[in-house]
C-alpha cells in the first residue's frame, strides 16, 4: 500500500514519474516477498499483449483498484439492543 501511495503522489520510481502512472489496475498478494519479486520479474518479461490480457481478465474496465487507498475511513457503530455496548451506554 505504501508503495502505491508513493507512486500516486509522484514520489515513486522514475518510470512512474516519467509516464505519470497513478492508476493500479492489477495486483497480486503474496505471503513471501521472494515469491512476489519472482512473480513481478516473470510478468515484467512478458510481452505487452500478454500483460494487457491478464489485466482484462481480472479488471476488464481498468478500474483504479487503489482509488480509495490512503483516504480517511468512516466507521459506523451499530448498537443493537441487548448488546454489551448498548447495555454499557444505558448504564
């Protein structure tokens, strides 16, 4: 997440700064950093057509998957009757 936010603010790598890339259209999550680096290297070696096909398969509208990342969130608390939070509030 921090890497994406740096790219969006223009502080990312030279490629993203040069081409003003600020939209995340595809990502994969990994538990192991070594696996993530290996997958990134694999995809980087693909031809553009194959990369575009991967994106279209998973995100056909090319929506920015990180559009709301880094923005404040609003937490709504639903206090239902009989819950411990509702009892504590009434005491």
